[in-house]
């Protein structure tokens, strides 16, 4: 394959609570090539779901998005990210509590860091939320894909996924603050 034929790709990594709920909003977007559920930000190599949920590894449940920046921008991905989470809650997301469910933006380069900080500052200044935005912006580290049964969960287990979303309180929150829900 000639160098000119190679597709330019970039990575974006976001933690927004349960990774099942973070895949679907990005998955069908033009320019998004892949969304992988996994673990990042911790100290244990190749952690399992059970280890991460125990809160002892330091990992976040996250999604890593491979995208074509000629078709979709990092700024557009940030906008989608903010509309999936409660940015005022640093201790988990909705019904899921604990270290593995904390929200975060993991930047892959200094440009992503600057764009994430600008996006966060704009959201904070918007007055949309009654409390400060507390989502940390952290350097991306090693990302470990989650077990196969977690990948594309909204497609492989649609009824379970919908019950979980509804029971978690995520959709109620999104409707309250954004006027819609992103399933």
C-alpha cells in the first residue's frame, strides 16, 4: 500500500462511567472507525473486569475511539462525550459508584489536551450545570481492551443494555440537562 493510500487515524479516550453506555453514542458517527471498551489509567497490567471493579487497580472503565480526523474532529467527539455524562460528579456516574466509574478525558497529545481544556472551560462558563465541572483531563496511558463479552454490548444484548440504561438514571439526567437522551 502506498503511503498516500494509508488512512490517517487518531485516537480519543474517554471514561464516562459504565463503558457499555459510552460505545453507542460514538459508534455510528461518520469518521469513527472503531470504539473499544476497556480499561485505562491504572497500575495493573492486563486487568480483568473483576479486578477493575474491585477498585484496587486504579483503572477507569473507558472507551478508546479510533477516528479519521478528516471526517470528524476531536472537538466534535468532545461535544458528544459531555452529553453522555454527569460532569459534576467525580466519584462515579449515575448508579455506578467507585473508582472504575469516574469520568475523565485522556489526551493523546498536547493539542487534544488544549482542546479538552477549552471545551471544559466553555461548558463550565455556560451555566448549564448548577455546580462546577470536575472531570479531570489526564495523559493517556496504556489502554487494555475489555473482555469480548463487553464489546458492542448495546448490540449483542440490546434488552439488557436498555434496562441498564433506564435503571441507571443516565437517560433521566441527559434529558434534564440536554433535553434528550443518547442511547
